[in-house]
C-alpha cells in the first residue's frame, strides 16, 4: 500500500514539475509556409466537416460555456453548474446581482472561442506555447468542479487528458504546433458558431429562445442585432489579429 502511495506521489510530483516547466519561454517555432498550410488544413478538418465538427464542436461549446463562467466569476457571480449537450447546446447556471454582471456573463459566450484561439496563437508567436498548455491543463481540471452532466465531464476529461499528455511528454516544438493548430481551429469554430446563431435570427426564428443575443435582448431591452454585432466585432477582430500573428511567425 505504501509503495502504491509512493508511486502515486511521485507521479503527481512529476506532473506538477512538468506543469511548472511549461511556464518557461521557448524559441518561436520555425514554421514554413507549407507546414503552416498543413496546420491550417488540420484546423479546417476539425472545424468544418460535419463528421469532425460533431465532436470538435463539443469542445468549442465547452469553451463557449467556460467564457460565460469566467465572465460570471469576474463580476462576483456564483457558479452553480455547467452542462453541454451532444447537439452542441450549453447551459451555465449562475446567481448574483442582476444588471451588469448578468449581462457581462451572458455576452461572453460566442466570442470566447475566438478570444481563446487568439490567445493560443499569440502564445506560440511569443514563445509561451508551453505556458498555454500548462495553464489549459490546470483550467480543464478545475472546470470539473462546475460540471453537472456526463457529456460535459467527458469533454473536459478528454481535453484535460490531451493537455496533460502535451505537458508531460511532448517536446516544446510539438507543443507549439499543437497549440497553433488548436488556436486556429477555435477561431474557425467561433466563426462557424456565429453564422449559426445569426441564422437563428434570420431563418430559424423558432429557435430564438436558445440564442444568447435574444436572451440578452429579453433581459436588457437592447435589440438582438446590437449583441450580434458585438459578437461579430470581437470574433472578426480576433480572427484578423490571429492571421497577422501567424503571418509574423512565417517571418514574411
């Protein structure tokens, strides 16, 4: 029993050391135009075809809901639970003061994957991809506290497992490539999700109750198009700046 406990302790210590080592700046990877095209192709394969989007879209939804959760915590709200469905639906239940805090939390769903994608691309361009992987590994584990259904737990566990493997076993260069691909894929996924919610307001109005923009309209009185415009500005800005950073990595 003591041997098992000792081995578990050593494994935990090795994991923590690997996490801390991730917060060390490394060289910006040398990415050729051809290799970058392969990374972009991988990101597109994850976020465009229906077969792959069925699964990667669950991760994008998870990041979407974590955006709500982080914004809620920023304004002192209490998180009761987070759920996501296999149909890419999501729900965050929080409580706190009405007004700004509820509106702030309600807004930061759709923009979250684009902002996280930009942060990941930036981390690669600045030599902090390892820190992004370590921080992501910690956040994914901590998020388990708030999850309230099996789909959300499975998505978090799979994502956390991949992040832990990157932190523990991958070379700094491999970490940079994976983080870059994930950042681009999240940006593309965020754009795809925006067009999906925009379609709810134009062609599928029977689904309006599921739209964050419509929920914000009901709670604030500000029209849905205003919230949709806010989503679009942040998503487009994040995608544009991500493209600029990627161009800089190429060194052109």
